[in-house]
């Protein structure tokens, strides 16, 4: 066993690294019981993996004791001035500024018409094309939406260039930081450089437009970032603007695309749930005034069953496997006892037992392992079963459902993601079905959970329900 564990630490493939870590977490659970806290060497740093709702919530919400702790290789790709790296104070200021346009369903109603228009046109095009990579097309759709919201842009050439580079970047985010030709991380660094160049051109063009008073009346995210000043009157540098935009556009289309794909797949695999969700949408249409065109926020809030379907999808797939934090000082955290994923390092990795808990030393990394919470059979019976009814009269405690994280660094785009998924499913359920060409296709878990063939499928029109 020792040799296998050593290979886990030295592996240059983060996919194998992560899957093996999940396997050993299961092994330790079977051998030692529910500890909730494990120590390991991750990315060359002494680390603690927390797997219980209580521990996960504590790490995510206690900003006095924990700060962001992403590996340096990840920071280099996402940006030193992005949310994965900046201080709590700077994060709070920039988040308040940048998330106002995408936080809360009321704010998002401004984009509801645009989202619906593009969902309808995309579905129609896909039916005419025959075989498509469903995930790839969904990512293009959600990327178009996020570009409109953040950049007021619908340029096909810019969108294609950015989306192509983001695909390469994301394959390197979860790779080991080996900057040598042929390695995923090396390719991702090149993609990062190309993304910065594209965004720099966009920033320069926007500055020129502003100087010549050619900007439109409606302000977007780029305008907000250019206008913001700190208490000393300092504006954001181009590097800061580009890093924030790079982060938002990436997160804003990846999550929505994957969640939409999996929700659609699960509904197709469970006809009884498909019919219930479809009936709910048809009932909404029946109650709609004849003069109304398209969805409203009020109607979205009436989609009780569809909301449960989406939550169940978020639980089962756990889009974000883990997040990294770092102990700002020695921190006591409760736990029954500690096991180690790496036996040969037990003598060098120590957690001090104190008053029924454990003290995590200052500077140690903490990985919040979302999947272990969402697939815990004591919280969710038959956890791998897709069952939207488990959300009926749900009384889950804090920390038991963390699809977008928690605390001050909760994903700022979670409302936008849910709206995009809901709008897509509304139109899809009323008029379409998905036929997967390889329904038993193997699944890849990194950088995000997806079928190996990106869900090769046909979208078929199946109803003439008026929308």
C-alpha cells in the first residue's frame, strides 16, 4: 500500500491524483469510521481535507481563520488579481461592485428576454443540424449570454476565440504545474497569454470609445470596472480588470453549460420526471395571458418541481469538486480522530489534538471536499440515485448542500446559472427531446464531470406547444 500512496503524491496527472484521493477517502471511511478530517500532501503542501457539513461550513464561512489557498499554478492561470488570490477586503469591494448585475433574480430580469431569444434560436438550429456535441453547443450558448451581460458584445469571432482559449485553459487548471511542452499546464499558460491579449484589445477599444463619447447609455461590467475607485481615488489597472473579466467569463459559462447538460440527461433517463416537469411548464403556459410573450420572473418562481430537479442535479454531479483555503493562524476544528492518506508522511505531518478537536497549523492548506457531503448516505439516502422528491419538505442543515460554496466567497454567478438552466429547460421540455448517441459513454471527472464524447446527441422537436 505504501508504494501506491507514494505514487499518489508524485502523480503528474491531477485526474488520477484526485480519483485516487476519493478512493482512499472511501477506504479510510470504511476502516476508521466518519472522521471528517484527513491529512495529505497536495501540490507539495501539507494539507487537510474536510468532508463533513460542519467542517466544510466552518472553513468556508470563518474569514478570520481561513483565507483563499489555491495552488500557485492555479493562480497563475486564473490571475493574480482575480478572486482566487486577492485579500478578503479587496474581494469584498470588487464582489460588491461586479456582482450587482448578476445577483438576485430581479436584477437578472433585464437579461431574461435576451436569454430566451438565444435559447429558442439555438434549439431550432440544433434540430436542423442532426448530430451535435450537446455540451459544446450549450457552452457556446451560455458564453454568448455571459458576453452580452459583461461586455455588451455578440461578436462571433471574439466569442469563438475566447471560448477556444478557455477550453485549453480549463484543462490545465486541474493539471500538475509542469511548464514543459506537451503538458496540459504548459498549453494552459499559452492560452492564458492569448486570453490576456484578447482582453487587452477589448479594454483598449473601450477606453478609446469612452474618450470619444461613443459608449452606449447602458453600462456593462467592463464600464463598472473602469469607473470604480478606491478611497484614495485609485482606479483599477488593466491587469486587475482583465483578471476579473477572465475569471467571470470563464466561470459564467462553464457551470451553466454543464449543469444544463446534466439536468437534461437526467430528465431524459427518467421519463416520469420528464413528464412531471413538462406538465408543470404546460400549466404555466395555460395560465399565461394571451398578450404575454415569453417567461416572466413570477413564472420562474412557480416552477417548484423543476427547481427540485435542478437542485438534485447540482447535488449528484457536484460541479465544483473542491475549493482550497489556507489557515491564517493555528485553528482548532472539531473531529473525532484523524487519519492520513499518506502513511509514509505521518511522522512529518502532525495535527495537535486539543479539547476534543484538532489544531490545523498556520499555513496548511484546507480542501473543502463538496462531493463527500453531497454523496453522504447519512444525509442523502441512496445518494447516487437521481431523486428530485428527496427535496420535498427538505430540512437540510447548513453545510449539507454546497453547490456554489458558502460564506463571503459564495459563487457570485449562482443566480445567473440557475436562471439560464431554468429558461433552457422551460423551452426544451415544451417542445424537444434529447437522443444521446452514446448513452453508456464513459464519464470524465476533470476539469468538470462530463461524458467523454461531450454528450454526442440529436435534439428532436416533438411538440407544437405554443410558447
